C-alpha cells in the first residue's frame, strides 16, 4: 500500500469510539417546553441569539472531542508514510540464473534444478517495485547472456560447466556503472562446488548486496563416465584395439551390476562393433574398465560409451569417442653383419627401440612393425612395396639391380636410412650414388677420434623437439669413428655436425627420402645405443621417415566451451575430412554442493536470509517493538495535544 499505513491495524476498530460524544449528546440532550411569559417577551430575541452562538460552540466542541478520540486511535495504530513505491527509483538488481549442465539434475520428484530456478526468479522479480532496474541474465562457463525477463521461461539449460567467477565479474561491471544508491546481486543456482574451480571468485565491492537462492537437491545421486580414451589403436594380430573407460560414483551409495557398453562404427564400411560389461562401483569411488574391439580394417571409427543407470544427471551417462585405427608402419631392417647371438646383431639396438610402444603426450601412439633380414651379397631385397622404411645397417655391397630397385622404391614414396660400419665404404655405396640416392660424396675411409655433436638442424621436423634440453641434449652424443660426407648435393641438407664434419644428412628423391648416418647402428663406433638419447632420436627419425610426424590426427577432442555447443561428433567445418568430438566437462558431474554461508563469506558479504531480505525490500513485517524511521506518531501526538488544549479552552467558555 502506498501513502499512509499502520503498524497495528487492529486498533482502527477503536475509531468507533468517536461516536461516544454523539451518543452521549443524544442520550442526555435536554428537552424543553415553551411557556409564554409576557413580561420577558422583549428578552426573547436576545435569548435566541445567545442560544444560536452557544449551539455553534457546542458543535465545535463535539467535533474536537471526536477528533481527539480519532487521534488517540491513530496514535495506538502507529501510522507511517509508506514510501516503498519510491525505493525502486534508488535500486538496481542483477539476477544471475545458472543454466549449466548440472542444473538438469532431477530430484526424487522428477523436478529439475533449473525449473526450480525459474520459479524462484519469478518470485524474486514479483517482490521488486516497478521502478527498480532489473537485469536478468543466465550464465555458464561459456559466458553470460542478458535477456528480457519475459523471455526467461523459454531458456533451456546448456551442456557447459558452471563458472561463478565469470558471472560475478559481469554483474559487478554492470552495477559499477549504475548511479543508484541500492545495488544488489541475486544468484539462483544449485551451489555446485566445482563452479569455483575456473574463474577466480573475487570479493564483491563494498556497497553491493548479495542474495543467494539454493535450488539444488540436498542429496544428489550421480554416476558418470569420467573419461573414455582409446589407448591402443594399432591393428595387430596379437592384440586388439582398446578403449579405457573410467566411471565415477559421486554418491556415497555403492552401485552394483552397472551395465556399461561401447559402440563404434567404421565410417568407410559402416561395420558396427559392440561390447558390454557389468561392473560394481563403490560409494564415492571410481572404476576403470577396458573394452577390447576386434577391428581389422584401417580407418576412422566413431561411437560412444554409455552406462545404464537411473541417476540425477543423464547427460554424463554417455561419452563420445572417435579414433583412427591402422596397422603399424612396416620397417625392413637389413642387417649387414649378423652376430653370433641376437644381442650382437648389427640391428639389435635399433630393433629393440622400434618395438617399444610409446605414446607421445602431444599426439598419437607411434608404432612400428619391424622385420629383420640378414644381408647376403648377391641375393638381393625381397618385395619392397609393403614397407615404409628400408634400413641398411653396415651392408657391405649392393648390386646394380639392388640400386635400381631401391631408386624405384624411393621415387614411389618409400624412405631409406643408411648406417655406416666397418664394412661400409664409398665403394660399397657406389650403386646408391649412381642411382642419385645419397645426399653427398661419402669419404673414402672413416675418421677416428673423440667427437661430439656440435650443431644440428634445429628446424628439421625430426630434430626440432631437441631444441628444448628437457627433451634431450644432442650435444652429449659421442662418436669414436665416423664415415662422413665431404660435400652435399644441392638438394640435400645437413642434419648433424661435429665441427665441420657432417655426421648425418638427408636428400629428397621425388616422393621419398634418403637419410645417411656416418656412424654404425650398434656400439662399434659410438656409445649412443646405450645412452638415453638413442631411443628418442631413433624413434623421431623413423617417425619422420614414415610421415607420422607430419600426419595430423583426423579427430580433435574438446569439452563444451562455446555458446550453443552440444556434445557429440560433428564434421570439422574448417578442415574437410576431419572430425570434432565434444563432451561435457567431467567436473560438471561433481554435484557436491557448498553452503550458502560459505559462499557468502568467499564473496565478501554477510549471509542474508532470502525471505527476510524480500520483506525488507517491501518495508514490511518489522518486529512490533521496533521503531520505523518513517513513523508519524509524533505528529499525531502533537495534533492530539492541540485538540485537547482547544477542547479545554472551548469547554470552559461553553459551560461558563
């Protein structure tokens, strides 16, 4: 109510006491009768005139007494001037509504946290004056969207995570530009604790109020797929492609016989593969399982991993996966000096390094399938079309037919890696030189002495990673004997140098490459095979020769990070033939909640009860023994004193 209002409205009934003077007047009114007396007939006009004046004074006296009773009634009612309709002219409010994926969580009644948030927002707005400036905005980790209040019922939850810091930064900026006296932020959320792990939550500046409405379920039950990663994507006869899945139970209640399934489809052949497992997950625990898929065809596979459970949040029960599966690159190791045991073979260390299955943290698994043959002069090579790289290790002699086959192999896209040794000389590599495969002229005889790598091609794809000393220091590589290259061909480039001595060089032959190393593949000329640098250097070199370094993965994995993004597998708009796999942030599955008081403390404001603050906005429901600043009882009291004084003065004159 605007204007005059009362704290104790029940005392208004006491206003009926104003009728008491009238009742007394009517009950005790004097009834006169007319008696004609001749001797006073000349006094009659004077008496009538006096009676008329006295009657006027009596009516005024009656009115004063009635006003006195009314004023006394008003005094007990404690009147005040309600100016709450003017408070809106001094107030600006920002209402932040959480729209993140966790707001999809359902309670035991099947009602989502977001639907309760919309109801609470409507209630909050209905308590504000029409003159109040209200900013209604929804938020998640992708940003804050302000919208008209009328459009709020049409808003839906997103699949992004929660970010309180981002939302509060936006709200503080909005209110910082306001010139109104009273400014406040109203947060409507499920109080998800993980919402504080992204953007830091800064303390709210002085002068800004904060009201938090918690609409989350006090005891949410959620089981989620935390991750689903292809850990082996090589198609080998002795192993299968594996998908490692981590399932986490965010509830203290254990889950028994949870059914988990993995489904993938080969894009080219549309062949479908499915596997299921049943597992138990302890309360507040996690379990890791592996799905082994019998894939046989190279190519891109897409699918999903899902669990069948009736929990609060459904969106994290599915996780999308896509990966490339292929056979490992075949490498032919030509051993020019077979030892008496496997450990003394020329290619033993190289074969051991290539058989390791290592995963590059920044890329896919680099794998090689090696096949070794012992070289016998005049017998020649096997079929070369199935190999990506041919490695010649201390091969004594090659025929002209061998040189022609090798040249044809390189022109079609193959790669050649040549290691020197005690059987290698410029004469033994003569056929490769005639075919134009070597990067330069090989020295007539090896050089002995203690040498180290002093310079390397820092821009070469196989060596640029060693620019970071943490990846390995090439300057620690030592050589006792080297068969160097004296002069490079114009289309060749140096890889490793020791002073002015060229240790390794590369030449491009149409689609193929030839790399020459002036050291042996074993320990005869260098302790490199026993050093920590050997495995990364050899694997980097072979990955370069098999194009694994230049190959871009056709699959890009990401979490929902942009407005409007949905989980799933979609074509990459920027690169044709590439795919984008989008999943929900696993932190959004953590429905653990924080107390409102703790959140208020972190924000730097005192905890407020939302129901009390709503009453304070309207200026209502104060305790009966408190004094309002807008009460006017003092004015009523002075008015009552004035009436009583006038009544006493007038009563003496009337009765006198």
